[in-house]
C-alpha cells in the first residue's frame, strides 16, 4: 500500500530536535524524503536522519541559519541536488525567551524577529522558486500570539507576525496553487522548554489549568497535523 507522501520532498527547518524532529519523522513515515535542517546541532540532526533511515525512509541533514540568505539558498540548492524537487516546506525554526518590559533589548528583539519572522520569509521566498502547483507551506506559530501571557511581548509579537504572514501568503500564493497554513501549538515539552526552565515551573502549571486535556503536549501531538496532505490539486 502506497503512503500518502510517497514521492514528495519536504524541507523542515529547525528539525534537529523537538517539534521539528517530530515533524520530520512523521513526514518520512508517510513516505516523504526529508531535509533535516539545523543551525548548530549537527549531532542531533544526524540522529534524526538515522532514525528515519532505520525506519526505511530517506533523509539528509543540511546546516543553515534561516536568517541568513546565503544559508537559505544553500539549503534549497542541497535539496534539489539530492532529490530534484520540493513539495513541502515546514517553517519550524524558531527561538523564544520570556522577559518583562524592563528586560526588552535590541538584541532580544532581533534574536526573535531575525529567526521567527525574517527567517520564515527568506525560506518561503526561496522555497517557492522550486515548488510547482500543489506545493504546501506550513508555518509553526504559537498560541502565544493570542494568549498574551505576561513577559512574552517580544516572542508573542514575533508569532503574531507569523499569523499575519501566513494569511497574506495564503492569498498571495493561492493563485499559484501553493497552500500556506499554520499550526499554532500550545506549550510542548521539548529540549528547549526544559532548557528554558518552563517544564516543572509555575508557568507550566498555569498553562495546564487552561489546557482542555490538562497537560502540556509532546512533539508527537503536533507532528501528525503537519503530515496531512491534500491529494487533489486544481489545474492551473
């Protein structure tokens, strides 16, 4: 029985761990060849590639900082060199750091907007050069853009920008039969949330009181949503 993404090629940014790694594995599990993009964690990216390979899938790791245009161009050059096409882009690479108003600095602002916003735009701009009709772009946003949690002004603003960009590009690229959607997770237990001290904190307890299932999620809660594929496309 053929898998629904067999023959498709997907780039997942920030895929060496956490949500990105989960999405890369899910796409590969549905038959897609996957480019596991990473910025600095080569060992983790290689681990994800090895997991996919052991499961019978195809994947390669490609380094690249999504906020640098030269890195983004190389990312997609390596993609087409390895697989000859591109069908799916998952804009997952992102950073987050909570700070009160008094802690907002130029560096904090640019840290978030360079990766979370500029990076998304640069990767999408380059990806559509290689996508034909029926392509799919998935942006990973956050409920932070609507929850408006104290101390999250910069991070929430960057994710609100992702919401706006998703809507704009859905209309802009729709006539080219390229879909643009977003997934806005709540708090997910990843290496990053552990490192940031969110897991086991009062913040986690607050989030769980508002979550319908009464818990934070694992990456595998998000991954299946990213692997949904519409088989039929309209003629252009």
